[in-house]
C-alpha cells in the first residue's frame, strides 16, 4: 500500500503517504508498505533495487515495520517506476484494497502458505512410501545413471512446490549480489538435487525437507513480525476515518482529512474524537488513555483541550478543530514512533557489522567441511555434501539480525500505547542504564497550578469574611496567586463585594476599596510598610477556642504569634503567605501553594528501588520552598534558585558523579538541561510541539507513575536485547560446531537454528508489551 498527498495526510507517517516536499517542489517523499520485507537482508535488496533508479534521492528501509521511505525527484521518476523497482527485488507492494484483504486473511491461506502445504503433503507421502510402504517404492526412472523410485518422485514434487518461492527469492538475491537467506537456501536446495544426480545415494529427502521447513520458517517469521507490527497498527487505527461536522447549521459526515481548522465537530457518547481541538459546547468525561496513557477518564468542559483518538465516555461534545488531520497529536506521535523504530542503536549496528562477517565465514566453513570431511571423518561424499548444506542453512543470520530491532519495536510501541513517547532505541537503552535522575520542581513534582491550602482568620473575623475580602481584592488581579484565591472563593460560593479604585502594588500585593473601606492583600512586608506590628496579632477564636487550623500551628491553647509561628510554619511547608486587611486591622492569613503531584513520593521511592542511585530536584524557587518540597517528596538532594544555565551546570555535575543522568522537565523552560542530560524527558507533552520535538522521551500525560514504568521497561528491554543477541548467536555457533560430527540433521538446523530462534527472539521481545505503568516495583 502506498499513498500520496491527502490520501495519507491524516495518518502522517503511517503505512503510506507523502511526507512532504523538500526545498525543491519536485522533490517528494513517499512511504511504501512492503509487508514481506521483514529482515535486514530483505531491506538490502530493496535498497539496492531502488538505488539503481535515476531520480531516487534517498532511501530509508524499515524491515521491522515493513516500510520503504523513498525521497525522489518526481520530474525524473514516477511512483509506478519506484513500485516496479521494489517488485524487481522480489517484494510485492500491495495496494490499499489488497492490503486490507490480506489483513483479513491468514498466512496459511496465502500463496506461500498453500504451496507450503502442498510441499508438506508430498514430503509426507514420500516418507510414507519410503519407510512404511517399501513395497510400493519401486524404481520408475533412471537419470544420469541414478535410479529414481516412487518416493524420490514424490520428494521431487514436494521440492518443486515448496522450492519455487525460495528459488525465486534466491534469483533476486543473486541479481542484487546479496548473500542472504534466500540465496543460501536456494544454493542448499539446488546443491542437494545436483548431488542426488551425481551420487548413488540421493539427497531428495533432505532437499524436500529443506524446501518445506524453510517455508514453514518463513511463514513463522512473517507471523512473528506481524505480531511485532500490530502494536503500531493499533495506534494507527485509533483515529476514526470520518467526522461529523456542523456546516450551515446541519450535521455533515465527511472524511477526517476534509475537516478544516475552526470546523465544529460533533462527538456523541461512545464515539472517538476525530480531531485535536477545544471543547466549545457540552461536558463529558473523555478517556485519554490512547494518547496520554491516563487510566482515569478526564472531565472536559468548554475551553478544555481534547485529542484525536481519545474516547468520549458520556456526554455530548462540540469541538472546535485546532489541527488538521495529519498534524494532530496522535499522528505526530505515530510518525515519531516510526522514526524512532527506524533509528539503529549501537547494539544493532554492532549486530549488522558482525552479521556481515558471520555469513561469509560460515559459508567458507561449509565449503571447507564439504571438502575435508571424507578425508578427516571418513564419511561419504554425499554425507559431506549434506553437512555442507546444513552449514549453509546455519549461515543465514536472520534470527541474530532481527533480535535487536524487534525488541526495540516492541518496547517503543508498548511505551507509546501507555502514554510514553520514546524517540529511539538508543534512548530506551540509555534510560535503562542511567544512575541518577534530576527532576524539575514546578510542573513536574508539583502540578504547576497554585491553589489555596489554608485560610486563617484573625482579630475576630470569620473564614468566609476573609475570603470575601480577598476575592474582591484579587478579582482584577492577573497574578497567579490572585487567580488561585478567586478560584478557591468561587468554589466555596463566596461572593465579592463592590470593588473600586483597584491598584497593583508591584512586588508586594494589591489594594482596592471594598464598599467604602480601602483594603489590602499581599506579602507580610506590605503590612509592615503600613505600620503593623505582626508580633502582636493573634488568631481568631471561636467560642473561646482557636480554629482547627490555628490549633495545629499554635503551641498554646488560645492564641499564636503570626511572625514567630504561623507565617514561618506555613512557609516551611513551601507555601506563599498572603495577608488580608485594612489600614487599621489585619483580617486574616491565606496560604497558597503549588500542590505536589499525587504519587510523587511513591515515584521517587520506586526509582530508587529500580537502581537509581540519586534523585535530585532542580528548581528556580527559593531555598525555603525548595527544601519543603524536597522533604515531602523524599528526594536525596535539591538545588534551589537556579537559572536555566545553572540547571545545565547542575546536570553536568551529576554526570561527572554518575554513569548517565536523566533530566525530567516541562520540555520548554528546561530545554537546555534536557539537551545536556544523557536522556531528556519532557513531562505532560501531549499536544506540545516543542516538547515532542526536543525531548528524547516525552511523557504524554502528567502521571509521575510513568517514570518508574519507563525505567522498568527500559531495563527489561535492555535485558531482552542481550538475551536475544547472545541466545541466537550461541545457538547458531553451537549447531555449526556440531555439524561436522554428524550430530545436527538439516531439519534441526532449519527448525532450531532458523525458525526456532526467529520465533523465540520475537516472542521474547513481545514480553515487553506486558509491562504496564500499574505494575508493582520488583
């Protein structure tokens, strides 16, 4: 399947489509789906075929996702020529309809599956005649002096049925000078048939077994790779194809790619939201787990942001579109995931380099064993040839080569489904090995939203009276503290009185006339400037006893000193203190704080349990506030009053002490520190272009539980990659050493060394999808 222009705009990086034009308008990029291209050697043949086409400027093959991304000059070459080039390498480029049909079918019903079944039936029939019904196994013909029996003929039919697709692949491999599996298996089958005509002891059984089992191995590998690709396809399928749009007062159903910025989209209960946008009418809970990984639906009201691919759980919503299809958050995530999966890690590059040497080495060993076995081991020439053919089978490095990329694909797509965008396998591996984590405070450990935490009335006032005055004073203020006080008062249904003569006192607070009396709200210093001696102001009493909040802060039973006790106690908790009163009377104290995120302390503890040696908080806030937050979340250390460049220096100091540092911030203000760290992690990045583009890893939601999940996934992924690389290499090496001693029949080489290891490493990689954010730390 391939698409260009608007046909793929909504997918923006899915299984087809024009990605965009370069500086020259004639330069275009197109993605072709090549589902049978599932290993690096397959990709090499496709690249070689495309490289010979004039007008092709760049080629990026991605066997783990079955994609070939081609940048070309459309004034020189057209799409049909590119498709023909790919197919000349032996790989089909199905159109969308054929691709859909294939998805609905089974590999067993595919052309190769049918031919494999026929090959297996004739192999079974030959074995039946040769070993269970020997009376039927009479000679039917003599070729080049070698008699051929009924069983031999049955084996030959099995070779023809199963070997056709292998020999076709081998032909294309020879054309492209690729020493890959298709070429090696073709050489083995042709070698076995040729040897059968030369020696008195035919090898038709071995050739038929090889033809059948190689096809079985290829079908198993295809099935395994399909499983590996399923996670990304599930992401692609999240966004609906159509949207209901209000136009001229009527509801019209249109393709998603036809929805324009500003269009009002109707989303009814149970439907998926088709676009990124802002709620303009209606209220509902929206399941954002497909994008942010949040397990609990989020309430949405007018003014709130929603994302394409999320699910409207209950109410009716009208959404004003803010991004066209293909530029929405989900599409950008999918595109970045595909790009991440295409990036090769250092281990993957090592494996590729090793495979380039491994295959010629084993082929040379196969030739040597064939030539010297009769003299050294005293075996017949037919046996020596069989040993050589077995080694040719083992020379194929497929399982070894896919061991790393299939693990990276599984890890990255699993993370994306849980609201964590990893920008490449390199970053996933690095996250599994870092020893220290630096956390920004505002917006990371805290919510980044100020809220009122305490209201303490004094001098006989009530809590409601204090809030009423504060609300009136702060109604016209644009300061975040004022907004937090107004929001809190609204939540308590406290109305504001008549306000006039409002004035902002820079750096200290605000003043205004409430009714006919001037009032003030601001820092303690503002009231000291007004002539107040705060040390003689006591908390209000209610029926002879202080309020519950005052009692918690007061050592005595009837009053407390604001300067020595109340204000310092609140500030020690990391809160900002606002006093409210007139020129003659202090009415109350309001404390405002940036709330710590739920689970922050648990996340820090979990990171330590997962091998992080030091967790440090970096903030531009004052030291008293920083210390209070640090104590509450339980970090090992904190550094306060840092400018952006000082955060960079702090990260560098940590890197000098530890082998790898992860920096977690908001992706914008902390961009320099994120770029400096071994791994930069942006917090709450859904819908944020800057965070998605600059960070190595982006947590799409604001859930700190994703940090230990990410660490756990990265550690497991690194472990799985090591297991896959060494197990596949070890199995091949062991079998190759045992071949000359006659201990490894050719069917074992195919089923264990090739099919078995391919299925094994893929299945092992798929285990990464079982790791979820709610998993307990172990």
